[in-house]
């Protein structure tokens, strides 16, 4: 197995979101490319859909070598059993040493079931993936070039490194926005492999009675500037100030979990371990104390400005600029001086 | 029609309120120093099951895998209206990852045998993996639907439900048996029923009976257990042997994933520049940021 492992590649599950390849899938192909180059192996991807998505070249331009496409008009909407069967089937066939999924609602439904059917390990919500050697002293065995899967655990209070030394494939899910999207090279070519779906009617169990698509989610991932409010904002009314500053600076509005729990703003604005992971150029934290769960979702921001009345708030540990003061006074001053300079 | 419901629950350390005291010097978490609570979303799964029980004359069996003290959350399910509780406990289960845990729970479900709907919380707050539901479904070979926030109707082995995929809401009709996972948004878990609490406060596992008696006095223990069982107050305890579990599939041995290393989260302290909350201070800061083209 060891011998074979060294040449087996990396497989990325491509998720289709409204006839388009989900951003997280391209981020994973970018990361898989880096890992594959380190291992000297190839990157494959599996795409299951009804064939309405047209951007088949994108996976190649981000580093995919082989794209396995399974098209079936009955695969318009994600359904656990047919998608699981097709994915597990391909994994058994091409025997990748690593398989990556986006930690989206669908990825988190699919990946565990696939891992269970393959009797292999799965690490959820990884924030980093590395290729390293692992020495098992008890067994006196050296595992060369295995996948170190790094993730927060225990509500974000610890960072754990997880390995699956004796099982293949090594599987992980990764949240959107955690891995950097590589630079697309439209000239890069790969091999498209069409696979028959071979599904029968009995493979489908769910009847879709109704399907409501909400308005486009606020895409905090792409924002260069995020102005976020926390419990310290104090109320829905005061939260208007956060919106105003974001609008003035051309940024988007984020929030801590406490602000969402208090009903100041919708959950789709939530930044942090249970919300969105962001890395804007500028992050302005208003009335956010900055517990580890929140920091885990924004500490990669280019510049962090923290406004808080409590000088001991943990957010000041990671802020580049700390303003100890009342945001009700500070924010209007910021708006005023920005407008004056513009 | 009577619907057989199984709810999978977990006792977890309260990770929301971790203090410095709960961290060991080597950076690992001292679980013993944290209060053990009912995993919040498992309460939502239980509530949904109890709601179905109320509507359709069902019966609710609750299973937990954990150390003996996990019996506490089983009693809580009895106080809320569960009909039967099973504590799956054995030293051989220690160190289980999600694959080994789901195998063990699946063995317990197979032993119960008769089920229409299995419910789990979306995820547990200690690991946040959301893997147990789908993996148990795979192990027992039933369909799964995750993030179910409403059961509209159950009729003739068919169920009509709604699930929440974030931006997308789906209304799906599918067949039973089925496993669903339930998010916090599904409902508001009920509190204890006063009568149920009076009735079940003396419910015990055999291990608890042993602890409350002289552990060498086997006849006394047997008599106490029998008396509890006769009154419906004995919480069943199943071991690895009871589950006919393959030793290679449980505990540390049955777990493909290993924890290589843990470290407590210490964010690298950044050098923070203090800015005065005055007109002058803010004006200077904004001027600098504009100068550096931070705003684009």
C-alpha cells in the first residue's frame, strides 16, 4: 500500500451551487494543487450535476488535471444517496490518497456518509492542511508524507492536528474562505472524463415538493472592508451606526455571534467559527469583545481596528489599532473625517 | 398508527463557558473541570421526537454513548417525556472517533430493531463535526436528511418535512425508515414535566445502584435493580458484549483518525497602536489609512 500511496492523487469534490461551481471547490482545487506538487502527484475532481453548469474549464485553470464529470438530469438537486454512491464509487476506482470536500451544508451531509462507507477517517472544518512525516514511536513506524489536518475543536478553544495514518483515503472538509483561491491560468489544460451515472430509479428516494431559494447570501468572503458589530453595540437601533460606517467606506457589515443572538442583525452577517471566515484588507470591530471563536474567523484580516469601551477586551490583543472609547462617539467621528478627506 | 422514534443524544462539556482553569498546562482541555451538559441541539432533536409522539401516538427511545455519568442526561429525557432510555457504556468504547462512535450507536439501534425515524442533533458542541448522523445512517443502511426543522406529516411510511440548507429551503417527501438531524432553529425544547419528574427522579442505571449500595452485596443490588425495573425506573445499560460489537470497530482501535497534537489557542499578540477616541486621534487615523490606500 505504501508504495502505491506515493503516486495516488488528490480528489476534490466539486459542489454545484445554482448551476455554478461553488467558490469553495475552486479554493480546494488551489490547495490540492499545492499539496499535490509537494507530493509529486496529480489532482482530480469529481463533478456531479444535471449538466446545466457550463464553466467546466474553471477546475483546470486552478490546477485540476483530471475532471470526472457525471451528468444525469435527475441530479439537479443534491440528494444524499445517489451523490454518496457516485462519489464513493469513483473513490474506490481511482483510489486517491486524499479527498477534500467543502464544509458547506451539502459537503457536511455527503462527506461523512462517504467516509463511513469507505471505513476511513474524516476531519471536519479544517483550517489548514499540511504534508508532513509522522513517527509512531510505539509502533516504530515512520509515515512519510501524510496529511496533517488542522482544525479548531472544543468550541474553538484548542487547535487539534488530526491524522489518519493507516487508512486511505485521508478525508477532510474545509470551510469556504479558509483556503486562498489561487491565480487562475486559463491556458492550463486538463483531461475531461465523462462517466455514465448508472443510477436506477430505486436510487432516488426524495421527492422535492417545494424549493425556496432565498436572496443571494451576503458574501462576506469577497469583501475588502468589513465593519462588524458585537454585543457592545447595545441594540438594533445603535447598530445603524455600523451600517452607516460600512456604507461610507464601501464595505460590508459583519457581526459577532452575540450580536446575532441578541437579534441586532441576521445570522448571515456572522463572522467567526460558526459563521463566515473572512480575510478582508480592513476589519473594523465595533463593540466586539473578541472571544476565540470570533477571532478564529477574522484574525487573518490585513488590518484590524478595534473600538471597545473595555480596555481589557481580548480583541485588542490582535488589533493593529486600538480605540478605547464609546463607538457611539467614535464611529460618527470616523465617518466625518473620512468624508472630509474624500 | 404508532411511530417508533429513536433519539441519539450526547453529554458534552460546556465549551461555551471555558475558563482558564479548564486548560491544562500542556494546552489540552481538562474535561473534568467543565460542567457536563446536554448537547444543545440534541435537545432540539428530542423535542421534535416528543412532538411527533404527541401528534401520532409514537414512542421515544433515547440512546446515549458515554461514561456512566451520562445517565444524568437520560434522566432529563425521561423528565421531558421519553419512554425508554439506554446507556451504551464500556471502557472498550473509549477513544472512539466519529466512525467508531457511529458503528457503536448503529449496533445499539440494530439491537432495538424496530424503528421508523431516528433523530440526532445537527452537531455536538465539543467537536462540531456534524458527522454522527450521516455515519449512523450509512451504518444501518437508511436514507438521511440533515438540517430538518419541521415535520409536516407522517402517513403510511411516508414523511413530509422541511429542511434548511442555509440559503435554500427544501420541502421533501420521502420514505421511512429515515434518519434526520435537527438544528437549533427547529424548535424550543420543552422543560421538565412536573409529574414526569416526580415519577422518574428515582430512575437509575445498574451502575448507579451499585454505587449507592455496598458493591459486594450482590443480592441487595439485584433486588434494588429488580424493584426499579418493575416500576419502569431502571435505565438500561448496554456494553460492547451486549451490542455484539466487533472489537476492531470500536474505541481507539476502530478509529482511523488520531489526534497528533493539540494546542490551546493563543493568538499571536499583535502590536496594537493606541488611538485616542478624540476628533484629532480619529482624524489622524483616517488620514493615515487613506494615505496607505487601505480603503481601496
